[in-house]
C-alpha cells in the first residue's frame, strides 16, 4: 500500500501520512522525520520548535484540528501504531474505556507479581534481590504505586533507579543482570 500524505492544517511545512509517517517540507526534498518514543510508547517529534505527538499530528492532517474536549484514541491500544485507520477522536471517558486499553492495563497489573526487584549500593554492588514487588514493598516500604508506575513505563531503562531509599537504589531486575 502506498502512503498518502496531506499537509497539516496549522503546520503547513509538514505532512502526515496515512501510515503514520511525518515529512518535513522545509527543504527542496521532503525529509522523513524520525520521531522519538516516550517511556509509555507514544511517538513524538519537534515541529517548528514545538513537541508534537505523532498520533495527534496524523489525525489532524486528515481530519482537521482536534475539537476541544476530545482525545485521540489508538483503537488497537498500541501507542506506536499511528496509522490513520487506528486513530479516532473520542471523549476522555470513551478513551479510558477502550476495551483493549483496559485489557493491557489489567495485564500489566497482573504481571507485577512476576517482577523481581533488586537493591544496589552506590558502587553498583547488589545488596538484595526480592522475588517480587510484594516482598520488596513489605521489606523496603516502597509503595505499590511506585512499582505499577515502573511497569507502566515499560521497564524501558532496566538499570535506572525507580527510587532511592537511604542510599540504596531500587531497580527492576532480572537475575541474569548480576554476576553472582
């Protein structure tokens, strides 16, 4: 399928394609933009000095400016799929009640029991590995919300601390991360 491009109604130096591609028209030859990815999986790019979410940009290229009070829903629940057929303008209530989004959120919450948690000192030496967030929560006093946030952010930075407790750094971990 060949991608169809349309200019954005406000940022006319840029085009969005129905398959989710963004092009800059600021040069002689159109340049395909390479968007970055947020911790939650949403694509974004710099458009005329402003950070734009790709899904909103693509939707607006084909449907005009998004009306007040509406959000763009990824129908399949995948924030990386910015194809026009996967996007729709809906109210916040409809967006959060998308059955696929609810299913992904429940799966993330159910998988939290399977994530091991490790603590390190400043020399990056392992102190303790807890078999689950529940055990780490009990011993360390880290809240359930902290661990859920860690899952929702996709464990995208496995050696980045999620919190600091009395000089110890708490990480999501896999036993294979350690030389034990």
